[in-house]
């Protein structure tokens, strides 16, 4: 009779641990990536937008 509540508590403890650890890992990766973007060389490798900044879009003749 007490099987279902015990089973549920065991499962939720595992999921809680998994969610907490994966959230901590994702936050750490976010922090590392944001810190890496402060370096110009790394930013130019990770983001192509930096190299295109200031260039007008002329493929369709929209910019004269």
C-alpha cells in the first residue's frame, strides 16, 4: 500500500538531482561562453556578426 508514495519519492529525488546538476552545468557553460566573448580573437571565431558589422546589405540593391 505504501509502494506508490515511496516509488514517487525515489523518482523525484533522482529527477531533482538531475535537474539541479544539469542547470548548474548549463549556467557554468553560459558563464564561460560569455567570458570567452570578451576576447576579440575568440569572439571573431564564434560570431560572424562582428566581421559583418558596418557593412551595408547590397545583394538585392536595397542600399544605394
